[in-house]
């Protein structure tokens, strides 16, 4: 726990005030079946299992989110039987901070994790995690693939034994992800960004996400047999770079059909502190061979198309694996009593604003897919053996072209914890006080169940009489005002600026404050840059109106909205 008297790191309270001023030991399956480590509390009365599926670096490039190019029929099928949130946002667009944030339901300022190099239980507070909460309530909790980010940020153990009933599973082929396994035109192996492969030629003749899917399916069969409530988390590595995926998925995206970003130029009025120079791409052999200028590039158009082609192919690859996983949920007859949530840890820029990564506060980096399938609520099931998710071959089936009428409110990934708790019939964690370092169990998000239909197939939402307008917060750290080799991933001790971003239905406003990494505070008078984008007229966030609005009439309205934000709240009256 932090020392008494040290203010919360760049707290939202300071942020909101500034907005008003300036805008205004592993256990076997048999042991689990016998009830090993079973808590004293009874099983939840609803008896619903949880299948938590997360992709890495997946923006909402899916047919169910209106993308006409991407083929994602299995995820789209899941979406057609789910509540789909069109405007869901991560709290920081980088893997470890985002995952720790939504798995603890605390924002990065509460976990004090902005990089990969601290463990929240010792660095900030001994917070209860989402899977830990289910484990403490009688569930078997299992981690397959990338859920927590491996390494220091999860104590080199994926937070076992706190969060999981058994040791987390990581695919053995994971260690080859960044090695020289990509065959080039010269016949040699390279560590490339773009790496379509013949799976049989790969080390161990497999790929990490294929192994994770196989392990998850084995677990579904085991969990069906031992008849215990479960929380099974399955994390896919793709479409995270490098783009190493089965070569056949390229056939879905002929290069001549792949479009470029509609806004490939760096916005003229973008403050330099807001830009990230996508260093992780520059270090790949095929990108390094382009001899790009630092920090603004640009990447040649023909190579831009190849990047986008491989990103979309990686999405379809993940879609196929998700389809196999959901088909196994049907085969084990668990679809009728298992909640399925699908999301991502953050998005990824595909040339928008001249960027090719996450590491920003733009929508393309922070917006994620988010959908919840709840049997009997989002879809009616009359027979436990009924096929809910039959596998769909993406080579034979077009994707869905969008799902009108789904919730468009701004929601946040910190809301995953209370939402899943409520859906399972568990007590919803209380709202966190400010500060909350000393509170093991609380949530900085709000349950999203209010947006769900009152009964399967119905259209009326629990949230239909709401009087609040939700907003979403994100943030990103920088080492300084100008792009540098460590701008994307600064270490904690190097962070000097923190950009806080507020997203409403009407606008996104971001302010970059001076930050002190020694005591986790910001100086609200030390402004390093501002951004303001109006979503109706500028949905791609290309035209920064911050300086113009400061001199104009819209200021009072924006200040009025922010002024009514409650401490620790993410909504306005």
C-alpha cells in the first residue's frame, strides 16, 4: 500500500478539475472434482459458468461492427446472440496495464502500472482480481494463453495461486513468436513483421493460438465431466504482431481489395506529445529494410497494404479458432449454462494519423469489441443439446454487415468485473472510494447489466429509463514532448507526461499533464498539449479543435458536462 499522505497517481479528481479549468502448487482435475480448496460459500444461485475470451490488439475490425472487408463469421455469430457494445474502451492502450486494469477493475492510476515492470499487489494494493473473486465463490478458475501479461506485472506466475485454481497454461510454441521463423524471398529465415506461414513447417508444427484452443477444448471436456462451476479464460495472441498466421488466410484478402487508411497523414495540429513512433514495427527486419525516417515515416503504400492485409488475415485466423472453441462449448452441452464474453485488451492503428501501433489515446487504439452472450437472456435455449454456435468456415461464409440497435453508450473495460459478477448472481463489488489502495475488493467500473434485455429476444433494456450519460476514460504516458525511441513504452521512472482522455458520445478531449513518477502526481498547471475532436463532424479524430475552442463559445458547455462528473464516476447527469 502506498505511504499515507501520498496523493493518488494523477487521480481522476485532479483530471476533472483540470478539465473544468482548461475546458472548462498446481492441483489436478481429479482434486478439483473432489472439491480441493473449495471455499465455504455456496455456489451462485444461477449456476452460470463463464467463458472469458480475449484477443490481443484487436480493434473492432469485425463484420458485426460494420467492417465490410473483414471476414469474421464465428465472432459475428456470437455477436448475433449477444449484447454487443459498440463503444467500449480500454483504459490504457498497451497490454500489461490494460489487462491488470480490467482484471482488477482499477484504472492504471490505481494499479500504478503504466509499463510492464511492477506487480500491483506489492506496488499499489492487494487487489482482488476478477478470476480470484470467482474462485473465492466456489468456481474452478483456469487460464489458457495470454490473460494476464506474463512477467513481472503478474509476478511471473499469472497471479497464481490468487487468481487461478491451477497453473496457467502457456503454449510451448509461444517462445518462437519473435524468432527467425519467417521465410523470405531469399529462402532464408527472418524475424519479420509480416509472416504468413505453413504451419507444418513451424517449430513443433503448430502455432500458439492453435495450442491454446486445443487446451481450452480439453478443459471444457474436463469441466463438463467434473460438474463444477467454472471460469475459463482463453487468451489469443493474435492479431498482435508479428503477423504469424497460417498462409491460407491471405486468400481471404486479395491485396488489390485491401484499402488504405482514410487519414494516413499526421494531423497538422496534433501536439507532438500525442504521437507514437511505433518502434516495435521499426525493429522488425522487413520494416527496417525500408529505411524509414524517424519518427514520422511514412511507410510506402504498397507495404501499408501488406500490413493491413496481414492484420485482417490474423483476425480471420483468430475468428476460426474462436469458432472451434464455441463449437466445443456446444458439443459439451455447456452453451445453455455458460456466459460467453468476448473482448480485446485495446485496439491498434492501421495507418490512421500516420501511426502503426497502439500507444495512444485515439479511438483506433482504445476502442475494443465487447459482447456478452447470456443463455436465456440474450438468446432463448429450449434444449441443452441445441446447437448455438455451429462452426462457420470463413472461406465459405460471408461476415455479418453490422448489428443495428445495439447499445452505443460509452462503456469501459473496468466494468467487466462487476458485470460478470452480476450475471453470475454474485454480489457486485462496491464502488471504490478515493483513494482505494487499502480496499482489496471494489470496482472503478459499473455493471453493464442495465443495458441487457429483460428477457431473451426482448428489445426493452434495463437501462431504458436511465438519466445518466456515460463517458469513458483512457490515459497514456510519455517520456517527453517530442517523439523518442522510448515514447511508446517509457519505463515508470522515465515518464514525465501523462495524457488523460475523456470520450463522450459527442467528443474526445485529451490533456497532457506534467507527471512526477516519484510520487505519482500530476501538475494540473503544467499543460504539455491538448486535443479536442468532435465525433459527429470528425469521426476519425483528424482535426484538433482544442486551441480554437479555448477561444470560443463551446467551452461553457464542455465545462458544464465535466463539472458534473462525480468523484470516481464515469457518467454525467
